[in-house]
């Protein structure tokens, strides 16, 4: 459902025109707007809507919780059907818990970071982002720098790719190699067939190789592993871990295992390139630099 007509009516009011005008001035200072909660989507839409309706500004909107962020994004998509509105989720785990965030959450986060770092208007999967809505926790949570620069695995029918190199790239991005793909973040190889479950897909994907050529890409059912319909967009597999076990990270893990005995078991596995549950808690000491969504924007 689109409410773009309602937005045009609302932003014609003098207060909304003033907000858009002040915010659109070069070097404009901050503006404090006091209004009922119900008007929040309209104020944000007035800033993000393209001229002459609004100011046409890229926005980062802070919400109190993840649920409020989802609700606000839903309202903005109805008001701004032609703008790309995304929700940047926070981890469902605390930063120092010995639990890893789900591959679904990590995949959504990294895909958005990729779109912010390397937007491409001609590619539907990496369209530029106009509005990012996030909870305070998601905005302030530190994360490894450079995640948006990690090249995802892209496969389409008739494209060429080396199967061995593709599998290694997926493993380097945190995918688990298993005998049977059942969950997001897993991959399996049988002869010239690659099964992979990217975090953004509803179903896992089956890629059939003929030598280095991709012959066919279909989704398949987890329950009985039977192939389903063709996948017209091919494979877009973003990382499913925010701590990637690069040679530098492995070396730091090896040295950390020697210096901090209580972490030796986990760090020794990381040094061998083995992903461990809860390893993200060590991100600040294993990566070169950290950043936040606010700095990325």
C-alpha cells in the first residue's frame, strides 16, 4: 500500500515546508522538532522525499528499539514507495556474551553495509540506500571496520567461476561446510553441484557447474532437498560472520592464546581457521580497527 498522495498533502503544511527548507540549506545547523509520535514518519518522509516534495536528504533515523525501527520503516515505505528504506538490525546477543549473532542478522547487516559502501543503481541487489532506520543499540554497537568492502559471492547463469575458489571464498566469509544444507550460512558440495543458503534468501540455492561455467541455479526445499523454481537473481552470498578469519586475525588469535591462557582453547581454534560459537566477543582485540554505523554513514 502506498500513501505518497497523503504525504504530498501533509508536507504542503507550513511547518513541514519550513523543516524541509531549513534542513536542505548547505551547512544548516541542527533543528529541533517537537511533535506527536504519530507525526514522526511524516517528518522523516518530508526530509527524505525528493524535491519538490521534500528535501531529498539521505537519512539515518534512530529508534528506541528494534521493534520501533521496523514499525517506522514500514510507515516510511508506504509514504516513500520510490525510496530505498532499510532497517539495520542490532545483534540479538550482547557484545561480550559467548554467543554468536544469527547468520540472518549478520547477513542483513553486512548486505546494508555493502550497499552503503558500494552502491550500484543498475544492480537491484545493491541499490543505493536513501533511509536507514536503526535502534540506538544498533547505531552505537562497535563492529569491525571494512565489512562493506568484503566482496560477496555473485553467481548467475552462464557466468564463469571456479568451484573450488568459490567454496573457499564462502568458507572465508564464515559459511559452514556440511553434508546437507539445512540452515542459513551453510554450504555443501557434491561433484559439480554447490548448495548454499545465503542469509537473505527464503530457500537455499543449488548451483550446477559444468567445468567453470554456471549452468543452472534453482532454489530447493530444506525438508526433502528437492529442487524448486529457477532463481532469476542468481546467488548473492554476503558474509555470515562479522569476524572474518583473515591471516592477520588468525595470527592475533595465536598470540592471544599464548598470552591469555583462559582464552587458549577458543583462540587456538580461531588460529586454525575454525569458527567458534561466541568468537565475536573477541572482535575488538583481533581486528585492526572498529567502527560504528554512525561513522559509516
